[in-house]
């Protein structure tokens, strides 16, 4: 049951990320928010393409079966964690895009808009900086807890970070 819940959450997050659409102009293409958004979408696609690595066990041993299920829960939890972090970053970038569009109102930027655009950029950077591993884990656990889901077999943040840190090189 827990495996299905975690995988369902992961699928939903991936669906949300896949639905993100942004069409920057040539001039806007390399603006910070669009770069963040492209990175998040590409990382989510790469995460989706990663196969589950499992040790083959054909013995039918109950303890081995339990270990295998724990590995599946850990893998699904790590994928969900990584996808949630990407989703939070992507939505921050979308807020940046919307705020920027509200300032520009379909026109090219001009010097009178510089302070507003700098503030929007600073807000994006602050938001991205606030998306910590602890915040991502808390958001997932809080949602699971309030939905009454069993969390006893879920990996801890430290366990997730050991894998994520090894896969990405940083556990920030």
C-alpha cells in the first residue's frame, strides 16, 4: 500500500512538471528564471528515465522479500523527494516569469523597470535558497501525516541525502 502511495505522489509531481509550459522570447531565453525552469524540467525527465536498480532474488525468502520491499520504498521515496524539490524550484521560476511579465506587460524592458526587475530576481533567488532538503522533506512528511499515511518504513532525510548526495554530488 505505501509503495503505491509514494509512487502515486511521484507520478503526480512528474505530471505537474511535465505540464509546465513557458515560451521565452529569444531575448528572454537566458534570463535566470527560464534557465532554472529548463533545468528543472530536464532533471525531472532524467529522473523519470532512471531505471530501478534491484538485486535479483528468486529464493522466495520472507526476509529477502521484506528487504526488497524496503528497497522499493526507499527508491520511490528518493525519487519523490527529488521530484518534489524540482517542482518547488520550477514553481518559483514560474512565479518569477509571471511577476516579470506583469512588470513588462508585453514590452521590452527599459531602464525605468530595472528596480522592479531586480527585486523580482532577488525574490527568485531567495525563494530558491529557501528550498532546502529539510523543507522538502517536511512538506512531504506533513502531507503524508495529515493524510493519515503510515510512515514507519519511509527512509529518513539522512538516508535520502546519502543517496541523493551520492547521485548529485551535493546534499544541500
